């Protein structure tokens, strides 16, 4: 795939806008509602994306560029402080600021940089190109996860149309 960096930037640039819109318009109670016991709410997905910007992706890009090992990240053990009373829109704004910094770093990369490699603590040899693909996949995965959490009360209330949402319904264990 040519123009990987431009494509990566184009997708990663969209995520903060989606979160700004969600946190500005969606009821905070709905944002905080987990779809099922033990699953993340939309707000928890946003917190995780903020952690990724602060502690993971920028760090990994810099490590690969410097030829250093890439550290593993366990969000349960290494995640940041998670205040319960945070304002969703403020968290989205923080995410947007962090993402803008990340996009500046990505804009300075060249296609040749994508072949640079380092050793990941758990996965072995990884390239910068693979990391960028994983970053976009991670971003979209948690955005979809958040939107799936937001869907649940609407699926449950859709009456006879509920059958059309079977693939998206989270069933309680």
C-alpha cells in the first residue's frame, strides 16, 4: 500500500472530531453506561485512547526511530489515573491535543522510515509500518467498541426491529 503515512494520518485525524461530537451531544450517563458487566463504556474507551496517546504510540514510534526496544503496555496495570468525576468533553479535548501532537510526529516521517524495525518486548521484531497499521486498527476498534456500547439501550428499546441488531447486541452473561 503506497502512501501509508498519509492514509494513517487521514484516519487518525478523524477520531478526535468523532469524540468531540459524541461528548458534546450525547448524555454523559449514556457515555458512562457499560454495555454489559465487565465491558467498557464509551467513556472508558476514550480514556484508553488518551492513555494510548500519552503512553504507547508516541513512545513506540520514538523507540523504533531510535533503534531501541519497544516496550509492552498493559492498560490494566499501566493505565493512568481514572477519575470518576471527569467531564467527558474535557477528556475529548485532552485527546484532541495529544492526537495533534502525534500527527505532527507522523507528518515528519518518510515512507523509508516504515521499514525501520525494533524488538517489541512481547511480539519480537516489528516495523514502524506495522506499528502505524496497528495504531489505526486500535483507534477504529475502540471507536467501534464505544459506539457499540452506546447502541445497547437503543437496541433493547427497538421492539420488533431488535432482530436487525443481533450482530451488535451485547448479551449479559
